[in-house]
């Protein structure tokens, strides 16, 4: 998996000054690299009885869809506020300055559903932790939380303690 780092492009100061953006588009473009990451996550969770894969807007959708297709289960979009057309539930989370939020359709998950949460990258962990709260508010059981990239120095895993967390490519 370390070798996959050559498919992650570093963009300094994007989307704002001081952020080193880890661009996954070269990985998506390479058929073997894309297949490898999707397969690695699927292999990890194939025997966990996953009912639904919850993908976080927007790059999380790309991986979540491929994983759901391969696992033979459904995909649920977790979106930024105001994007979903039907009735939603919302969870806020802290940013460096202020708050942000994620939403899910209130009927997206049924009590007892086993849910795999997927995003492209974990930084502070706030987005994923808010997504876990959404899933659990609807009665879902989070069987795993999977990321392609983990920025370890930001310590995001601390917000996800007690859950089965997987990341494939780590940066210190
Ligand atoms: P966080 O809630 O801090 O874990 O942020 C995770 C979300 O922000 C993910 O959906 C990522 O796509 C995005 N993100 C945060 N930091 C970066 C970064 N350095 N490079 C690429 N995406 C990032």
C-alpha cells in the first residue's frame, strides 16, 4: 500500500494557505491502483455482513460506490447541508474556526442495519465522527470506518475510538 503514495499528488496551499492537499485523482485514474484500494477495503469487511456503505461527500462517494457494488450492498450518501432533497437528520462538528455539518436522509438507514462508513481521507476525524453519530441516531450499527488516506499527525482516530478503523495509506 505504501507504493500507492506515488498516486497521491501533494498540492500545497489548496484550498487555502497552509493546507497540504492530498489529491487522489491520479489514483482514481490508474485502473490497478483504484482496483487495489477498493479490493483492500472490501476484503477487510466482506465477511462482516455489511448492509449499507455510507459515503461522505464528495470524494467518499467515489470509493463508497465501488465498495458497495463489490460487496453487493447499497450505498447511502452523507452530504453537506441543503443538498439532500428529502427529510434529513443533521450532525454538526467543530472546525478550526466555527462548525460544519453533515446530513443524511432520515429513511436512509433502518434500525439494525450494519453500516460501513467510507471517506477518501481522515484528517481531524470530525466529519467521520459526525457521520457515525448520524448512522447511530437512525439505529444503524457501524461495523467499520474506512479511509484511503490517513493524516496521522492530526490524530483523527481519537474521535473514532472503539470503532474498527482502517486506512490504507498513512502520512505522519
Ligand atoms: P476531517 O473532518 O478533518 O477528518 O476532514 C476530512 C474531510 O476533509 C475529508 O472528506 C477529506 O476529503 C477532506 N480533507 C481534509 N484535509 C484534507 C487534505 N489535507 N487533503 C485532502 N482532503 C482533505
